[in-house]
C-alpha cells in the first residue's frame, strides 16, 4: 500500500509540474494551498470533479 501511495504522489507532482510549465508559472515551496507564482500573483491548481469528469481549475491571487 505504501508503494501505491508513493506512485500516486509522484504522478500528482508530475501533473502539477506539467500544468505550471504550461501556464508559465514558477513553482513555489512553503505554501499549503498555492503551487506557483506568475507575474506577482500566487497560483493554485485544483482538479474539480464536475459531472463525473475531472476538470482543471487555475486560480490566481494578487499578492
């Protein structure tokens, strides 16, 4: 079970890196909610389940 958890975390990290690169945001550390920054704004990436399909949402917050 621990191996499956490690594989899932690795896939999630790869997905997040892909999304941040596509969005041209710089990855940040030390935030529980925010994953990156772009042009002076914090960026959060969330996957939302809408009608049984996963949809990606990107949120920018001014800092």
